[in-house]
C-alpha cells in the first residue's frame, strides 16, 4: 500500500475555504435564480452557453461536455427548458445521431433579464472581497487544477460524467459572466 500524503495545515485551510466558498456561492446564486427567474443554476448555465455559441446552438454532446454534465442529465434539463419555451431541439440533417440544443428568443430574453443580477451577485460575494492579485492567483490555480482534472491520467480530452470525452471549452470557461 502506498504512502498517503496528508494535507498540511495550509492545504487543509485552502481546501476548507474552497469547499465552503463554493457551496455558499452556489447556494446564493441558485436561490436568487430560482426565486427571481424560476431557473436552476444549471439551467442558467445552459442558457449562457447557448447564448455565446454560433447561431445560439450547440450539439447536445458538446453542451454536456462544456457543462461537465452527463448527456442524460442534460437531456432532462433541456426537456424541462423546452417545455418552458426557453430552448428547442433540432436534429442534424447530415448526422442523424446529432441533436442540437437551440436557444429561443424567449430563452435569450430571460437570460438578458437574469444575467445582470447574477453577475452582480457573483461580484458582490466573490470578486469584490478579493484583491486583483488574489483574483489572478485564484484563476491561475483553479485553471491549472481544472485542466489537470479534465485531462485525467493520460487522457487527451476531458471526460464527462457518463465516461465520454469532450473537446472544446472546459470547466474553466465562466459562461454568462461577461458583458
């Protein structure tokens, strides 16, 4: 059996701060989105990713990869959002296996209403309490950790929850947080 490299005090402090901050931030964002717009955090991210894609559409497999989500989980969310008129699905004429998620005008309008408050809350709860050096260190450190985790041992592409691999934007992309 190998030797365990236990976390030192500074690493434990960083780990605890990271997990607590992530949970609290996500909880606040999720509560605000649900209360004000009837959206989950994942649904907001779906709208944001689609809004930034060419023609406001992405292949479902690519969208699942970008969100680090399973295809089946994404299919369920897209189904719920389709019922609400926020997205629609379309098949690909050149590849019968490919299905695209397409952001509707109604979905774009909802995103445009939700995004300012979402970004304000992210700024208030996270970025406004950090110095520019801390933001840079956070982006560098978590970006590197994300790249390593996405690649996995010897993997060329980030794996998704269902075991498939992805290409394109990874988890370091902060969709919906820019102008």
